[in-house]
């Protein structure tokens, strides 16, 4: 089963992106599931490296890495990255700069699309 998560919110303003990545992480542990995450709008900052959070507080970079480590794919909207000054050298390793074309492809391939 193929799941596509589309995240819109920044990493620490609300808990929408946090909850989406929690679910994506849980699903990515299952053998029969393929997980793709597309970060768009302010959510592209979830895929930034160097996030430092207080002890005991969730860290979105680590959550993105966990999805990637389990074979998930993470794409960041390229034009959204440009608008926020996010260059390729500060994108979490394993995630990639993406496009609306790739999002369209991922949407057509997915069995389930969840938008947060």
C-alpha cells in the first residue's frame, strides 16, 4: 500500500506536521507500506538540517530522518524552498528538492493521500 503525506505547516508553530510525521514514521515501519512525504509551503523548513530543540522536545529533522531511514522518500517543494532561502546544502541528507511535477506523479501513484 502506498501513502503520500502532504505537509503544509511549519515544524514548530502547530502540531500538524509533527503528527503527520509521527504517522508517516509508524507506517514506514510496516513491510508492505511505501511512504512518501512532500513538504510544501512553510513545511519545507521541516526538512532543514541543523535543527536544535530543547531536551525532551520533538525534533522534526530527526523525524524526517527516521522516515528516510526506513525507506521512505521526502521531497521539498523547490519554489517554496527558494522563497524561504533554503538551499540544497541545508536540506536533510536523503531528502531532496522536488517539484509540482513530482508531487503530481506521487499523487497518481499513491493509494492514499493524506494532507496535513
